[in-house]
């Protein structure tokens, strides 16, 4: 049953034996003729899963998201999203990049409408209505007419999230969305993100360097090692939903944070006498 996965995690196939929502098999990636960045990555993600990718800088987390999104070509192996190749699945995916990339000359409202404009499936009126709804959902109705430079970092990230959700993605790819925020803002946005997930039911692949954040948000945590990037651990997070602030002081939560931190420390034990990148 687990033969596809070297770390022995049971893929979340549904009872009907359909393939998992997101399926990555024997994936290898190198840029040009450079060294292997990702090697033999196999990962199966069920619909509704929230997967966090964690691992040292340079291990290939952003690369893996870009491969899933179809932004960069696969060297070897396969990826399917709802049975489609990444390039054909763009309409059901949204990507939130490592730094909130808002258009400075557009208002908050205008930034949220951007994805809908590119889709060209809605009238101006429909787009406006949709963006207004989303801004309410992420608590930004008051600042709809402001420009990005007039917002705090946390607010900018909320705009990015609203923009990504506007196109109703079924797969949300997030690359360290909260990495630049203070801890309190990050904790609050973590809870908001889980509320949005409960309302909208997307599947998520989420990159983070924060173990606490990964445990709080995820249904599974995938630990990657570097040079080449490979899956080292695939750790199930057993807590149910909804989750709220009280989980953060739960002994079982703290124990799992300890376990994932330990898994990361074990990566640092040199296997080839090479130190990791900062
Ligand atoms: N377009 C590219 N061309 C060549 N090499 C690249 C390219 N993009 C990334 N790399 C290399 O691939 C490796 C993995 O990069 P990637 O950005 O996926 O790492 P990461 O795990 O996201 O790191 P971080 O935690 O610092 O964001 C790095 O060695 C990087 O230099
Ligand atoms: Mg990265």
C-alpha cells in the first residue's frame, strides 16, 4: 500500500479508489544542466488536505510549488492536479508568493479584482461584487480604496490572500505567506486562514520555516532535506478542525512541535560533510 512512498505515509485516497487530488510521482528537478534540486519526490495529497513543506533554505520548497503550478518545467516524473497536468490545471490553482506582490498603482479593491480580470469570465459589476465580498471576508472592507503602500504588512498579505481566493481555487499554493510578519499578526492570520479553508474547502500546499505554524495549520507536515531535495519525513497532524488559539497550549500540540523540530535538527547531522545554507 505504501510502496509509492519511501517514508511510508499512507496516501489519502478516497474509498472509491480514485487517484488523490494532487499526485507527485518520482519527481526530479534540475535547472538547466545544474545539480539535482529535487530527487525522487513522491507525494500524494487528498482533497481538503493542508500540507506544510518545511526544510532548510535551498532544499527546493519553492521549486516544488512552482512545479505543481506549472511555472517551471518538470525534469523527470509526473505531477497531476485533479487528474490534469499542471499546465492544464491553472484555472483551479492560485499561488501566493513568498513576498506579497501587489500592484502599487492599483487600490486594494483593484488588486483583488486582478485575477478575475485575467480570467475574463465576469462582468465589471460581478468582479466588483466578488472583490467586495472577499475583502469583507479578510477584514479589509474599510481600506478597499487605499493603495498597497498605505497598508501594514499583515494587511498587504490579507489582500494577497483575497486576490488568490477570488478565482475560487481548489488548490492553494502558498510560499511563506506570513514569513515577514510579527508573531502575533502571524498567529491571527493563521486562524483566519483556517476559517477561510473551512468556508471554501480548498486543498493547500504551504511552505513555512515555522514549525509552530506548520503544526497549527496542517493535516500533514512534509520535512524535506537539501542537496538534493528529498522527502525525509511525512508527519500526520492528528488534531481535528476547527482549531483555535487554545490548541497552541495543548500538550499534544507542543509535543508535536517538539517532534517536528527534532526531525529538522536531525537533518543538520551531516551525511556528506557539507554544511547547510543559512
Ligand atoms: N530559476 C532558477 N535557476 C537556477 N537555480 C535555481 C532557480 N530557482 C531556484 N534555484 C536553485 O534551486 C535551489 C532550491 O531553491 P528554492 O528556491 O526552491 O529553495 P527553497 O527551499 O524555497 O529555499 P528558501 O527556504 O530559502 O526559500 C537553490 O539552490 C536555488 O539556488
Ligand atoms: Mg523558497
